C-alpha cells in the first residue's frame, strides 16, 4: 500500500509515520529541501516534476492534499489533476485538508458539517473554493474525494507547553470566545479511519470533544509545567497581528459527531488536558 502526500507538513508527517509503521510506503512532494523527507524514509518528489508524480500516483492507494490554497487557487489541484490523468489510475481514497474557518463566526454556537458556510476571512474563503473544486473534480473524474475540516492542530513540538517554555505564550482575554482543537495523532487516526472506509463526497470535522478558550489552555499547561501562567491580556490591548485578530474574531464549537458515527473514530485525547499531559509524559 502506498500513501502520496501533496505537502509534507505537521499533519501529513503524522499520517505518514502512522501508516509506515503498518508497512505502507510513502511518497511526498517538496518545494525546497527534500532532506527532511529522505530522513523519514519518504520518497521525495519536486512539486513541479509532473512525470515522477504521475509515475508514483499510478500505484497509489491513498492521496492526501495538505498544502493550503494560494491566491491562484489550490496548488494540489493544479498539479495533481493532470498527473492523475497522465497516470490513468486513481487512488482508492483522496483526502483534502480544509479548515473549520469555513464556518466563520457562530458566536459560540455549535456547527456541524451540514452548517451553512460563512467564511469571514480571505483564507477561509479560499478554503471554501478549494473544497468545492475538489468535490467537483471528484464527481467529474470518478475520484473518491473526502474533505476534512480541521481546527487548531497541536502536538509534540507545537503546543501550549512549547510556547510557555519559549516565553511567548499569551493568555488573551476575549469574553465568550472558544475554539476547537485536535491533537495531531487524533487527526492522523481519523484520516486512517477514513482510508479504511472511503466515502465519495464525504465531509468530516476532526476535532476534540471540548471547545475551550485560550486562557484556560495556557493556564492548564502552566500547571503541568509548574510555572506561573502569564497574566491575561484584554483583547483590545493585546496588539495582535491582523491574522491573530481574525482568529479571535471567530467563536464556535465544532461537532465531531459525524466522524464518530460514520468512521468509528474516537479521539484518544478528547480534551486539551489529556493531549497536553500525553505530550509532557512523552518528553515533549
């Protein structure tokens, strides 16, 4: 079995390691430096090498697109559709990683995969377009395309623990603002569950069970480390970047009920507490 990743980032690497441990081979694209892929035993393909990409896709069972869209659209779509046509063979499963930002602000209310899309940022709007394009291509070419809407992803090396140690953790007080998150290993487990149960046109939220505000997460991480949490800073006084302000302008609770019901998936880390404890106990 072979996994092909368009983009070898945090999420893609977690899935690659999970499947490689079960005997899968992995190929992935790179843009600048193939060394990190080679170090992980991954076949590295330059993103513009259409010939080699087509050759790898010819015997690929699972294809995952992790790269975010640009102003020109989804890079994965532009690169992979011609390569798939050239390969004349389609994967059993094609996954596209999107974001819960497509839902926009719901003032703390719950959203499901059936909720109206109301992206408030340019980045969210690009994701909406990329989702639509991938699902349309799937129908047109006969690809089994599944979309995954993801919240904030954390894990070893990328968590509140790391920010506290680096001295750049902030507790931003934004009354009523909550957001969902997912441990990277739970994300990889959800993708693996979907690969085992391909569903053309499927859309899943992969997130934990307890949306929570930023100050609570940072305070809990500080307790785990035995350090004083940073003081809360009112949002209006935080001098945040435009991207961070866009993040705090949205508040929603994301339901994972469909993924549980249809994929048989359950997060091993149902809240940030279990996730952060596991990272710390694992040496992260």
